[in-house]
C-alpha cells in the first residue's frame, strides 16, 4: 500500500464518484498530499473533515485557465511539488441523440460538454506541465468506454471522450521524455455523474436513471456495474514511476469487457 509514497497529486472533480475514490486510494498508497479542484465550495468542509491537511482545496470551474493555474499553485505551495495530475471532471449528455436535438440545442450542448470534458483537460495539462516536468511526473485522464465505442452516450459525449484519446496521444508525444501521459477508461459506474445545463439536466444524475445498473451489468461480459473503487488501481499503476516508467500514451480500459461484448440485440 505504498506505491505512491511521498508523491503529490492534483485531481479535478475529486469531491465525488471516481475522482473521490482515486483521492482516497492515492492517500492510502502513501501520497503526502493531494490538491483538489472542485467547483462547489459547499463540498469543501466535508472534504476537509475526511482528509484534513492531506488535501489542498481550490474551488473553481475546470473551464477556467485561472482556476487550473490556481489549483497547481495551491498544490505546490501546500506540498512542495507535483508528481501526478489526474484530469477527471466531466459531464455526460444523458444519451441526447441527434434526432432529438434542434440546431441551437446541439450547438449549446456541444459547447458545454466539450468545454468541460476536453478544454478542461487541456487547461489542466497546460497548467500542470511545468511542475510535472520538474519531477518527471505524469498526467492521467479519465476517459470512458465512450472513448472507443458507440452507445455510451449521445454523439456529443461520445465525440468528446474520443477527442480525449487524441489529447492523450498528442500530449504524450509533446511532453516526452519528461512527462508520461496516460488514461483510464471506465465503463458504466455507479456515480452521480451529471448532465449539461444546456439540456436542462445539470441536476439529473446518471445513477438515478431507472434500470441503469442492470442495463450496464447485462451489456458487459463481466456482468456487473463497477463501483468507483474498481478503477482506482489503474490510476495508481500509471502514477507509479517504479511500476510504469516505460508507459506513456496508454489507456487502460476498465469497462467489464466492452471490447468482447459481441453485438447487442436490436430492439424490435
Ligand atoms: P461525478 O461523481 O459526477 O464526478 C464528476 C466530477 O466532475 C464532479 O466532481 C463534478 O462536480 C465535476 N465537474 C463537472 N463539471 C465541472 C466543472 N465545470 N468544473 C469543475 N468540476 C466539474 O461522476 P463520475 O462518473 O465520477 O465522473 C468522473 C469522470 O468519469 C468523468 O470524466 C466521466 O465522464 C467519467 N466516466 C464516468 C462513467 C460512469 O458511468 N459514471 C463512465 C465512464 C467515464 P460536482 O460534483 O460539483 O457536480
């Protein structure tokens, strides 16, 4: 349990779901401190209660260059360095399909989802790269089964998560040999992932969709829907210099086997 002994990380969207599970696991693996970028200041007290002075909280929106820079500053000020940046904050499109969009809603949804899911990762990479160069550290981004396959959302979400594959590859190329850049691609997971304001779904949670867990479990060969904790070992592996120093531009799929799920039955 000490694969990240004395390491310092920064995680976006660490108040909830997969980000919070990664935060807990990094601390359990010996990280000396973790910066967190969260958008809702009301969550800060509960986070301080659980993690005390092991975390440095920045409240801000991942779409803001200033918020990302402030998060890196706050992390390095509190803990002296940065070894791993985990870009994780995201929104989902609630399966908003092309035929249900009017043009204006399609544009607004695209702009909002790409701004959070893609621009947010780009800005986190931009803000953290100088500090990561100093430590020969790494970036890890949360992707999705929707980074590789259709059906994990509507066209906007799926395109945004595919775009992040390109982001990882290009950043891995540009930042080598100093900084490794990798991803973890979860499949359906029990979290309160929210929708976009542009679709009026900012408070609609993935986990509240009736039958979602059963549908995921039935769709994947391993036959269960993941909990956030099920993915965290992959982040630890990719963050660990000792255990993955030769790995960059890699994306670990943690999705119950989408690659081998066969063709889903078509509804009549
Ligand atoms: P989650 O618990 O809702 O986590 C998403 C996090 O992103 C939350 O902390 C949320 O903050 C934050 N966030 C959203 N928009 C933000 C913004 N503009 N600025 C700052 N923070 C923002 O859901 P999750 O499932 O763990 O999602 C984490 C990642 O996993 C996402 O990238 C998602 O696409 C990916 N993923 C999820 C699944 C799944 O089935 N759950 C599957 C594949 C991939 P609030 O809590 O304040 O809303």
